[in-house]
């Protein structure tokens, strides 16, 4: 029985074949793409359960591919990068990637990351069948991945929505940036945590002045909370 469908997008054919070998041994069905344009086309044709996506590819790079996929799909994406700079990691997270792995990597690590991300997203999807929070003029529905502000649906990237849902589900609780990266992005991120600030800033642009009953608050020197008047 197949464990699921994994798509590997990387212009290095040796890496693709190595990952295919190991993933098929683990019971996954594997498809391959070697450039960005093919990756986008094949992704929507094959509808894999998870995408391993290299950043440096011809025609479209991994960031562009991630943007295109996130316009229509919440399928988990793990970025593969030969660079270890914080900027690359933060940008990937901001674009909606679920995890990242820096080359050179151990194939066992890749398999472990895939299993962890699939476990997390599967359990989230199952729980999301009943996941909705509502406040004055605000509804966050994780079944439909939908944000309603003052009765109007507002287009919101998946990670922004997940961050807002997490905060709004725990009103008046203060979270550090590292806690949010761990609990929303699903892994501990050792480095620049500005990605949380960017997501909160974008959410505030959507939510500013909507209601005086709640707000996204900065707790200086600590992190953030969804403050609700009692």
C-alpha cells in the first residue's frame, strides 16, 4: 500500500533519483520534475501529498514555484536549498513553505522531515473539520481555510491564517516568536524570527480598526497575543 505521493522538483537528476530510490523504499509513490515550469504543471496534474522543492532551478526558481502553488493549494512544501543563509529560510517560510532542508542532506533526515510534516498536516486537516473561531466581525474557518472580516471573505495566505487561528484560539495568551514558529510552522527554527513579525504585520493590515472587542497586540520584549476584552 502506498504511503502517499511525493513530488521531487530539482534540476539535479542524481539527487532526484537518489530521493526516488529512498522514498520508494519507504513505500511512497514518487514523481519527478527538473525545472520550475514543469514542476508547476506536474504538481497540478498529479496532486501529490507533499512537494520537495529545490530553490535553484531553471525557468522558474523554487520561490516562484512556491508562490504559484500557494495561490491554489495548501499541500505541504519542503524547500531544498544549497544555501544556509537566514534570508533564504525566512523567505521560504513567508511564501508558505512548511519546512526547509539545507544541502548536503542525509536521506534519512529527508524521510524523517516528510513523515513529520505529513503527520502534522494530516492531523491538522482532520481536526480542522470542526475548527472555527468567531469574534465580533471576525471568523476564521480552518475547514475552508477562510477568513471573514466584517462579513467579507478576505484573501489570506495559509500561514497567515494558521497563525491567526492559533492566536485567536488562545485569547489573551502571550506567545514568544519562537513558540509561534514551533507551534504554527511546526519545527524549531534557530535563527532570525522576523518571519513572525512579517506575518503579524500583514494580518494587522487586514484587521486594523475592524472591532474594538479584540486586537492583535504586541507584548514588547516577549511576543504577541490575540487580546479580547472581557
